[in-house]
C-alpha cells in the first residue's frame, strides 16, 4: 500500500494504494485527505518517526480555503522540527470571489439608476427611436444575459461542478450566483418592459 507505482505532477509526491507518498525534506510521509461540505480531513503517517496525525477541521472552501487545506502540513512540519511554509490563496480565485460577491451591488445600482431614468424616458429623450432601442433595450438585455450566463454556466464550469454542487460546497458563492443569475434575466425583461411602457405613456 505504501509503494508509489504512480507518479504525480509533483516531483516529491507519488500515489500508492490510497496513500500519497510524500517527502517533507528527507522524511517520508504517507498522507490521505478528504473533504465534504463544511469539513476538511487529513491523516499523516510517518513510519520512521513512529508518528501518526489525524486532523478534522470544521471548515471547507475550494474558493477561499487554500490556507486551511495546507494547515495540517505545517503542523506536521513543526512536529518534525522543520520550517513552516507561507500559505497564500490563489489570486485568480480571490478575484473571482470578489467579483461574484459584487454582482448584487451592481444589480442594486442598476435598479436605482433605471428608476431615476423612467421620468426622462416618459418626457422623451432627444434620441432617434433606433438609438433609444439600442441604448435602452438591446445593450441592457445583452449585458444582463451575459451576467446570467457567466454566473449560471461559466462559473460552475470553472470549478467543474453544477449549480447544486456549488450550493452544497460553496453556499456563499453558489447562492449569489443563482439569485443574481436569475435576477439578471428577470431584471433585463422588466427593464425592457418599463422602457416600452414609458414610451407608450409619452405618446399619449
């Protein structure tokens, strides 16, 4: 079970029968980890030190949990008298997380701006009908459709998951994606309806 018949991408890690064969400097370590929603587990066996470590942490997030996942390795390094390593999050995932969390703010701003423009729409803007359709109908519809597609399709595909899995493992990002994605679709249609109604009112 401890033989490393399969090499991995890492130079210092191979895979046996259920155990990753790692090297913490010159010390061979057998490891296996796992995760379910809300929990992260890791187990280390160090045969030459007659040592075994099992850790269970009540947190898990593939989006912002990189440091959490690496904590057990640093604890093992301390027990082996080795220097710990600096743990940083993946920048791209941090950016994705921040952008996803800002989507509701973008929607709120769009709703407020639209409600303020309704009166000017009713008075009639000094634009040609074709320009108004492009500016106030087509572009907002395309923008909201793009937001919905990114949140409901692109984001889950980035993490090789579907929406239910995202909600299960990433409830904050998952729910924001679902609510904001469907809101983008509804708001795009509602905004178009408001504009068309304001135009019909202005002609009366």
